[in-house]
């Protein structure tokens, strides 16, 4: 545990010194902070666009940070050969991998918390005005149901944190398999395809004309891809559907299962890698 | 130190086992999301039915996750640019509009404009009744789909009610959608629209009920006051006589009004209705014919001409014949009609 903690702490401190990550964070906070001005692009639906851009930016920039941070963790150590120094100390590969994961996870979470805070502040300031502008009152705002708006936003941000845990694990796994550029391409690809995993399910449906081979391929893809879209709560926010703690727990559990599987693959790949 | 082959095999077996464990959890989460209203099933079939090439745009938009709204806004700006170029781009506008509704189905404005574009703009672009029918049906379907995504606001119910009222002239169906819109905060005129629809049907009792309702809600509603006065003076005497079974006197009463306004649609509808109630189907048919002739948009009269001609075994001229899509619409409305209890 001590070894994992030490590797994680070192990774966390090192990550905060990376300038490009700080630049992404600053840019993200600026975009989120100014999301209210973009909201005017949809007259009559400003609140909806504010939520869209705010949550979307938090997810998108969180994903960028998680990928760019995660993909360089192992490959950089191998390229710079610093991994030899670490692994000759009494640190096993599993401890090293977990330490790297937790260190980058802590960095991503701290970044995410800052972005979420920025969004929540903007939302608290601008939402009441937008709601009044559209003639809405709590529970009956046109186009957006507001019963559980504030709690749902907080829960949506919470689910984004779970999603970013999966993305961080994915980037760490990719970093054990490829060079960092390849790992970044792989992570982005899996993330974007994972967002539309449901399409594979539909495409595998014989009613849509899928042949036997297509059915097998699409079902397999649907089965092994992480379904990132389940972490998107936007629809529930717009409909004003109450998202219970049990539902949130199920989503979190699914996210943790994805993380364990991905880290398991990363461990198996890393164990076989020549360093 | 590298893992031994058996250790690797065990490791991979564990991964596969975990992937298998994930499947039921994932299915439960997916099911819960649909049941609890957190997610709607992907409208893949609708995309393919409508425009197979649109799928790439929608998949791309979906992949953008939270940026779908922004992507939809950008596409909407593109649509406006196409729109400003003129009529030649209207079918291109349609595709962009449809993509916007697929990308961001919670944005109400594109649904409204899509329905209107199909049922009004593109409708007049063609003279082929079959094609017109398809466009009108697509307009109605678009608005209904929009309602399924946005059931908590009056706007799309009202828009659909208006399409039935003004374009299809299925007043019975129009009142259903206008009434549905009243569940939510709504502008005052929608209540009057229901009364107007009943006037056209004609069903004067219900029209009066709704005007009374409008006046109770807002005693200063000058439009409702004027309409109820007109209705009472022009049509109600004939209507009451008809209800009392005094059909000849009823016809005399309505003729008094028709002498002043011979092409008045409501007057002609009332007269035809009186004939129908009196069992004088031929005269009813002739009156509906007059109504269809004097108003090019009186589709209800065309439907009645077709219906009564079929009943009497008489031929219908092509210009009097209601288009097939309208016949289907009216027949379907009749089949779906729920027996009324009470008046409002």
C-alpha cells in the first residue's frame, strides 16, 4: 500500500506541473464560465443550452485531461528509462501500475472538481434568470422540467466523475500497450465509439437488415465496449426525472466494474511488456 | 518479471468472467434508464427511414456527447443560411432541420418549424395529391414525435392542433390537441381555438361552452365576447330549432343568415348538418358541395361530399373528391373517437 501511495503522490505532483494540462484546465474553466453567453444562441431554450454546454464542457475537457495525462504515464517512464530505477526498488509492476492510476485519477478528479464548481457557480447565477425569461416556474417551465433540476445537476456531475475514472483507466491501459500518440488515438476512439455503443445494439438487430456476421460483430462490439453514454444524465435533467440514489449507485457500480476490467487488462499487458 | 503462461490464462479468464458479470448489470442499467425516463431508445430506424445519409451526422453528434446541443445550434444556423437563399433550397433545409431534431430533440423550435415546413411550405410546392398527402402526414408525424420528446409544454400540442384545424380541417382532431395543450401554462387564444373548431364542425353547444369558459377565465376577453354574440345571433336559433326536431323552421332560420352571407362556411356547415339530422341526405350533399365550391380549403366539406356520395351511390367529380390522405385521416379520427360524456 505504501508503495502504491508513494507512486500515486509522485504522479499527482508531477501531473500538476504539466503545463498543457493546466492550459486545458484554464481553457475549460473559461469556456464553462462563459457558457451563459453561448446559451443565447438558442432563443427560448437558454437554460437547456447552458446545461448542455456546461455539462458537455465538463465531460469533454475532463476526458481530454484524463486521456492526455493517462497515456503518458507509462510510456514516458519507459521512453525516459526512469521505469528501471523505480522497478528495481521494492515496487512490483502491479503496485507501479496502481500507483500511476490512482495518482492520475486524483489529478483528474481535482481538475474535474474545479470545473464542476465553475459550472455550478455559473448555473446558480444564470439559471433563475433564464427560467424567468422563458416564463417558467419551478415544475412547469416550458421545454424543461425543473422539479429536481439542482439535485440532478449535482448528480450528473457526480456521474461524470465516475465516467472520468473509467476514461483514466482506459488511458492508463492504452499507455501500457502503445506509444503515447497511439495510446491517445486509441483512447479517443474507444471513448467516442463508446458514446454511441447503443447504435451497435440497434445495428445488430436483424429487423434492421443485419446479416448473421454483422449481428455477431456488432453484438461483440456492444458487449466489450464501455458504454459511456450511460453516464450522461442530460435527458433526466431536461425531463425533470428524479434520479434516485439506487440508480446512481447502479451506474457507479457499472463504472467501477468497467474500471476493474480495464485495469485488469492493463495489468496483464504490462506484465508482458519488455521495459 | 514476466507472468507465467498459466497466470496469464487465469488473468484473461478472470477478465472474461468480469465482462460476463458486467452484461446483466449493464442490461439493468439500460432498462432502468428507459423505465425511469433517463434515456429514450435510439431512433435509428427513424433516421434510416428518413434519410440514410443523415446517420453519419447524427452518430457524430451523439459521439460529441454533451455538445449535441451546440452542434444542433450550429446546424440550425446553417439551415437559416440555406433558407435565406430561397425556395430552391427547401428540401435541403428539410434534411438539416430533421438532423437538428435528431441531434437535439429537446429543442422545441426546430420541431415546430419542421412540422410547418412539411405541412405548409413543401405542401404547396407540389400539385400531386399523393405527394401532398405524404408531406402532410410527415408534418403531423414530426409534430407527434416532437411531442413525445417534449410532453411537458403546450407549444407542440398547439402546433399540431393548428395543423389539424387549418391545414387538414379535421376539427374534431384539432380540439383534442388544443385541449391537450391546456394542461400546461398556455396563451389565452388556445381556449378560443377550441370554440372556433367546434363552430366549424359544427357543434354549437360545445362552441358556446368553450366561449363561456373563456369568458369565465377572463371576463375582459373581447374576442370571446364578440364570437359568442355572433354565434348566438346567427346560428343558435337554427341550431336550437334543429335540436327540437323543427327542421324546416331551422332551415328557414339559417337561410335568413345565408341570404346576408351566402358563402359563410359556418352557415353552410350548419345548414348541411340540419339536412343530415332531418335525414335529407341529398340536400345535405348539395349543401356540402356548395361549401366545397366556395372555399378551396374546406376539406371537411370535401370529405362530407365523398362520404355522402358513397352512401347514396352517387359519383363524385375529381374536383369535389377529398384527397385519399384526408379520407384516411377522417376515417381514422372516426374510428378513434371516444364517446362523449358531458359537454366540455
